[in-house]
C-alpha cells in the first residue's frame, strides 16, 4: 500500500512510535530546568526549539569543539548552499519533503541525516552529495614557530629599516580569508614611514618600546600592552619613534583573490 506524505515525513524524523511493550517502562523525569530538558529531550520543552536556540550561541562555546563533527559540518554546508540560492528554510523544506523541525535540526548539526535525506537535499540545492561533506573533509593545519625563528621576509617597509618576521600563514581554506601574523622590529637603523596602505584589516599589539603610530589623520601614542585595530586601506605607519627598540605584533587579514 502506498504511504502517505505524512507517513514518509514521520519516518524521516524518526517520530513513528512502535507498539507499546507489554513490559512497563520506567518513566522519564519531568524537566524542571533547561539543563534537565537537554538531558531528557522531550520533557518540558519542544525538541524543535533546541536547534533554533543554537543560532545565537557564542561560537566559542560549541563551534570550536565541534568543528570536525560530521553533523555540524553537513549542517553548515546545507545552510550555506541554501542562503547562496536565496531560499528560506520553508522553501527548502517544501522542495525536499522534510519538515521544518527536521531541516532546522540538520542545519544546526543536532541530528544525523540519512543518506536518503542527503540525496533529497543535494537535489533540491543543485549540488552533488559529496559537496555536503566538504567542510568535514577540509584539512585544518596549524603552524608552530619557536621564539626567534620566524621567517624573515621583505616587505615595503624593509627599505625603511623595518624588520619583518612572518610567524605563520593561513590562506588555503575554503573561507577565502588570508591571515598573516608578523613580528615587526624597529631599531636605530629604522626610519619613520606612515604611508603604508593595503587592503584588509590590521591589528597591532605593542610588546616593547614606544611609538607614535599614524592611521589616516589620527595619531596614537603606543606603549607595551597597547593595541590598535584598523582598516588598512587608509595610510598608516610609525610617525615617531620615541623609545627604541620597538617591537610589536602585526596581524593582517584580507580576502584572497579568487581565480575566475
């Protein structure tokens, strides 16, 4: 006999109930707090409300520990592809035959989707099933540099006696964001040069010495422990070297140019 759409949706959500067992089962305790509700899903709160709450979570609370969890990786890809198409959760739910609650749980990585469900999603989003695993399979590197062993490189300020040590590099991931951390040292051989200008954002953290740093038409007197975060498209750089040697951490981030 052909199953109704409601029955198929119920199967996808795993909500079909098996016949009651003749043996009496121990009842779950009623949830008296949000914590107990998480421990005993379905007691005191609606399960579908859980994934909706995750959208506003502190990313450091869950994301960092769960970045490599398959469910979370798939959910992020589904959401990214959906938003790229400019469709709502309701639109995607109708196209796949999934309920809003199930789709919300998938996007928030709180449930495992069956292969059949992944096939429905891939067809509706117009991508191969393998594309939903991309973030999970993405290689995640780390760069460790011992003290004083950063790579000495030349940049525009090298001609003004500025010494640059590259402490790492990140730019091979799918985000398209390049991050370059530098240790910059200024000595008695260094000249002021307040005319650096490049795309992206820059963060400075003073470690040693004292410098007057220019950004646009503003000057900042910086001592150890001070920091400065700015749009690097405006002219910037050391305006006056007060106390030498000067050392500061510079972290530059910008969008990587994509090949057409």
